[in-house]
């Protein structure tokens, strides 16, 4: 089955902020993050139900190489919607969980 991946604007903004933060610390590291995030999206598309549900319908996937970051997404039929890219130590979201 081929899944359609939809990345919400909020998740795009999250990724842009994380990229910028890493680039300010070490040039090139932000691009490494974006590459790892793209790999995470590829993994989710190939195995969308492979992660446990954490809060309601929302699932989490780890961004490899950036262990404190995860992608929050949901699967509805053949569509995967990414809602958030977040650091796990930040204040938990009421909607998406920790």
C-alpha cells in the first residue's frame, strides 16, 4: 500500500526552527537534522502502523541520530498526517502528549 504523507504547517515550522538552532551551533548540523527527518518520514511511510499509539490516535517516531526529537503523526486510511516535530524534554502538548 502506498501512503500519502501530509506535513502540517506547524510541523514544517518546528523543523525549520530546529534546523536553524542546530546551524547556529555548528554549520552543517542543521542539514544533518533535516536529512534524518526526511529518513524518518520515509520510515513512517513504509511502516506507518509500526509504532505504538501514545495518546489517542497519535503515534510517535524517533528521528534517528537526534534521539530527543520525535515526529507526532496519525494514520487515517491511506493518509499519514505529521502534526509536530518536537523535542521530548519540552512541556507536553495537551493534544499530542509528551
